[in-house]
C-alpha cells in the first residue's frame, strides 16, 4: 500500500489515543497497514471521552457525553464494538430558570416563564425580525444573538448561559460555529408556543441518542483498544517535533521517525514543541483560547426521582451550567440499584474564576438550591467525584479563524496533520463522532488519496472541498 506519489509506504506516527487517534489506529488496522505507532501520554486510552469508576463504584464521564452520529462509518463502528449493549434514549432536556423547569430549547418554549420575561423575549424577537433585512453583519456572538433572537432572549438566557459554558464574554466570541448547535428563533413558532401551548422538544441532532449500557462513554473507546494494542505506547508524552529530521521526541528521551504525523495534542502545546516554527505561527498559537472544567459527580443513596436526562442552568446563583441524570442512562452506572448519579459541569477561565477547593461543596449547595437534592439528601451522599480537565472547550473566539489560518497551512506544509477537538481547535467538529472520523479520514487520505470531508480547513486552500 503506497501513498500517492511516494516511493514506499509512509511511516505514520500518531500522537494521542483519544477518539481521533483511536479512529486513525482502528482504520489502519482495518486496512491491514503495518507501519505506524500510537503515542499516548496517559496510562489509558479515550482522552476526554474516558470514563472512571470511583471508589464507591459509580461510573463517571468527563462531563455529559451522549453519542449521536453524523456518519455511517461511525455508526457501523459503534455497532461492531457495542453490539446491542447500549441504551437508546429520547432527549429529556430542560432549562432551570426563574425557579422552574422549561423544556429545551429555551427559545422555543418561553411560555412558562414570568409574563415580563415572555414579553421581553417576544418583543425582542419581533424587533429583531423587523430589522433583519437592514441590520449590518454581526461582529461577534453577542451581536448575532441580538440580531437573530432579540435582546430579550439574549439577556434572559443566551448571553448568561453561554458565558457559563464558555467562560468567555459574548463579544469575544464569533458566531460561525453555530450551525446545528443553536436553535435559531422563528417568531411564528414563538407566538404559537406562547398562545397555543405548543411545546417544541424535538429540535437538533441529539434529540435521540445512545449511551453504553456498561462502563460509561469510555467503554466504547476502551473497546477500540484491542485494534491498536500492538502499536500503542502508553505513558509516552511527545515533547518535541522536528519537522526537518521528521521525528517526534518523547519525554523518556526516545525518538520516533515519521513520514506523516497525525497529532491530536492541543494546538497551543503542539506549536511551541515544533522546532523551527516561524514567529507568526507561534504568535498565532498564543491567540487560541480554551476553557477548563470542574466535573463533579454526586452519587446519592436513594432512587432517581426524575425522568430528565439533563438540565441547563443559565442563572449565576449555581456554579454549574449543566447537570446530567447519569443514573437515567443505564442501570449499571450506580453500584447498587436504586441510587442516583448526578454529573455536573462548571467551566472556568481567566474571565471566570472558580475556586477548585470549594467547587464540590458549592455544587452540592447548588443542587439543593435548585431542588435536585433535598437537604436530607446531603446525608445520603455516598460519592463526591471531582475531575478537572485544564482544557475542555476550544473557544471559537473572533480571532480564532485568523490564527488557524496562519497555523494550519504551515503545519500541513510540514506533513503534520493536527486534528481532533484540540488538535483542530474547531468546536463545530469537536464531538466524538467528528473526532473519530477525522482520524479515519486522515488515514484514507494519506493512504488512499480520498478527500477529508469532516475537516474544515482555514487559511490557504480553505476555499473548496471540506467546508461544510
Ligand atoms: C465537558 C465535555 C462534554 C462533551 N460532550 C460530548 C457529547 O455529548 N458528545 C460528543 O460526541 N462529544 C462530547 N465531547 C467531546 C469529546 O470528548 C471529544 O470529541 C473527544 O474526546 C475528542 O477526541 P480527541 O482524540 O480529538 O481529543 P482528546 O479526547 O482530548 O484526546 C487527546 C489525547 O491525546 C493525549 N495527548 C495530549 N498531549 C499529548 C502528548 N504531548 N503526547 C502524547 N499524548 C498526548 C491525551 O492524553 C489524550 O488522550 C465533550 C467534551 C467535553 C470536554
């Protein structure tokens, strides 16, 4: 098997055994290709899609992960790995605000809010619709919200909620990541909802999703391990890349020569590690920003008393932006039947400080304040799990695409493919299915000359194939 134009099989090095690196390794194994190695800094596979079983026996993910796919290949992969061993769930997503639950998406279900809030949202949306033809192009996410949804929905939900998720002010964020991620307001649907009591819950790509019956989200990626085991180097952190000598140096002093490099390490760590990277590329990498998370799981020794899957929290009185009823996903999430598992997510950044020492207590207080737990439940808590990934969301800032437009073409010119959630730094293709498919398509492109369809190029060569 020979790469188009090359005289021999290329030696492939992959950095990172998260979904992207595993997707590449799985595909290489499927094609029977032999000349590759997979380097992973940690002691397990799965990256941000790993699951953990805590000392009390609860299974936790690094934040609410649900599986939905845009790709047939990924669907077949999931079927092959999990057989029938997964739950299929209809999304029960809700928003908690003004001391009540309203169905998600908020902007289609405002009827249950306070009359003043309903009025603000309606009037804002009507004004936005009336101005739609004459409004100048929005400069940032905040302006986009006002122009497409109105200032009422912006003020009451979109701006505070998105600040809690991204830990980034709306005027620093762009809006070109939105695509299918945000439900855009339709004034007629809004009026129907308010006047005729028409709830709208089936919006978006994850309105139905699956979840592994056992082992949490990470079970899927643990299942991929057997296809890459023979090429997997755990505990092997890449610390330098020499694009002239074409080799990766690892923290233990070994070197791994390559012809083609697939890296999934965060771009802002990769670029400084590539020897000879031009100043402009280095400077661009410092302009990429991300948020970190405190993921706190609370296990309670009493039955789950809700059929909700997850709840969004836009208001600032509780730290988390989302809580998942993980015990509703599978009966095997909790060590004993009849227990409750609540998985909470709180983001942080330079714009939004969250004290790591108090976060678990503040999460419990927030769960009590919002009625998900009672005061008596405090005494029934049997697990407090805390995990704090330093980077969890690649923020689509207004500067991002210009920075990527400087970084990406230079890396490609060195035969370095930086892909995946933080390798690509593109939230819009940062889910598990996107990531695994970027790994698969990297292999098909390098070995078979097939186009990458998931990847979104920025900068030179960005026009044309690949942009969706
Ligand atoms: C809070 C949260 C919620 C999410 N929810 C969903 C969801 O509901 N549905 C969904 O589909 N996706 C979801 N995701 C996204 C999903 O986790 C990612 O798509 C996926 O993990 C990205 O895979 P990756 O391989 O690109 O990167 P990662 O998972 O980050 O893996 C990268 C790997 O590279 C390794 N590595 C890094 N640096 C080095 C180095 N120098 N040398 C060697 N190895 C290195 C890391 O240890 C890691 O194992 C969520 C993510 C988060 C954070």
